[in-house]
C-alpha cells in the first residue's frame, strides 16, 4: 500500500484489516478511509464534456483520519529504486 492507494484500494485494505490479523507495510494511503465513491460517467448535454461523479458516501470505517497508516511505514528512496530494490518486500522478508 502507498500514496497511490485510493478509493477501492482503501476499501480492500479496510476489509483485510477487519477480517484478518494482517500487518500492513508501505506508505500511508493517498486517500481517506471514509470517502465518496461508486463513480458514474455522464456527458454534459451542451458542452459534450465527459465527467465522472460520485454517487455514494462510503463510511465503511470509523477511522476519520486523512489516510490509513500501515503498521510498518516504509518510504521508497531513489537509491533503492536505482539498485532495483523493493524496500517493502525486503522488509517483509526480513520479518520472517
């Protein structure tokens, strides 16, 4: 999980948290646990612009924070990226 985890990704994280004893690794999510979703598309009649809009407020958690924070925060670095190292995977492997 990380800064690019939004929307349905957060819903899956919350479901895993509720149903398992999983530990979470990575960065805090890019979106809030409580958010608008269930997207629909529409073409505006005059401008013909395509827009996307939310149809539901998804309060699937009591966590009103701005993000879901993992149990183990692991920040990516350019040094690891250039060496081809996945710091999250390496941390998980070292925990076992």
